[in-house]
C-alpha cells in the first residue's frame, strides 16, 4: 500500500536525561516524525561530564557552545523536533537550536513602549543598550540536507485544497521556543504538521508582539502533494507598527487574530526537489 500509516508512541530517555514522546507516520516515500520533551534547563545539569574533553555535553552546554547570543528565550524545548525523512536519505527538519542560530547577535534593538518616557524622566542617564536581538526574531525556514535542491518558482500553495474536508491522519503542534519579553509581549516559534490522505502540510510560524510597539510574523509553509516529486515552500514576512493597526492591544494577544490583517513585507516561494541518486 502506497500510503501506509504507522503511528507508534514511544517513551524513552535520551542521553541528555530528557524523557521524550515520539510519534510517526509513513506517507509515500516520506517518514514523518516528531519528538516532544521538556524545557531546556537554565544551568548545566552534568557539570562533571561537561567539563571533560570528550565532546559529551548536556543540552544546556550544547546551546551555550553553539549559539552566539548572550541568553536564551525563557522557554526552549531542545528535543521538540519535527523531521520529514525521504527514503533517498534527504531530510527536512525543524528544531529550536538551528532556529536560534538565525537570531542576530548584534542589531539595532526594538524599544519597549515605556522606553521613551523612561529616557525623558532621566535625561542624563545613558541610553540602555541591548547587545543582541532580545526579541529572538528569526528567519529560520527549516533545516535541509544537501541533497535537496532549492529552486525559485511562481507556483503557489493551493489553499482551496487545504480547506477541503478530508480525514486527518496525523497532526501535531510543537512549540520550539517562547519568551514573554520581560512582560512586554511575546516571542514564539512553533511548527505544525498535518498529514491528509493526499498531502502533507507544515506551518512554521515565528510570532512577535511587542506591546503597543510592533507586531511581526515570519511564516514558512511547506506543501507536498501525494505522487508529486517536490515540496512547495512559501516564506512570508508580515509586520506593522501597533499604532497603524486599527484594533485594541487586547485583540493582538493571539497570533491567529492579528496576523491576517498585517501587511505583507516579503513573500518568496521555492520548490524543494529531492536529488535522488541514479542507480
């Protein structure tokens, strides 16, 4: 059978001592799976092991070594990973570590709404500096193996097809990281996977709301139709100043409520083609 659903749930403990939960499904040549686990610790959990020179590190130390930003979001889920493995060996993956590598280590920081009033009340005080993008804005579009060819295309995802009622064979919504920006808003990256009888669809969404200042979304959509030989990827950037949106701040809390009315700043569509080696 070309579409053979395999839905297994595993409880395991990885080397970083994270209990994880996994599920997967077979869809044509694709093996689709996700892992769900707990939040990244705020300190090293195995100091004696991590101080050895044998490349064995806990999750916290891996993040410290791999990332150039001075601190991490409040909640990072290091083992929340979505993988789409093609039987040729190609892989599309979504993970928090690679997404945070796309956060700028130096940039002109967005200021919170009370910053101007604070500065006016302290005219002689130096302007506070943030050495990196404290909103954790990321243009991460997923991690691709080298045997996936990326080509520009004018073809777009058929959203009418997505609206058709079909049986949902496989679904999950994974949070990769989240931060409340010191109670000044929200910064969140999440990824959803949906597998239907005739296609699979992924939505990777970065949502930023700095209260009374700015709202931004970076969304990557991937769509693969059964029996087709490519994946469509659409990357869309939307952004607006809060003052330019005709809606109360209270209505901007949920991404689904505000993203549809944000103006599009950038939209890029690609075909992802698996380079299958000849036999």
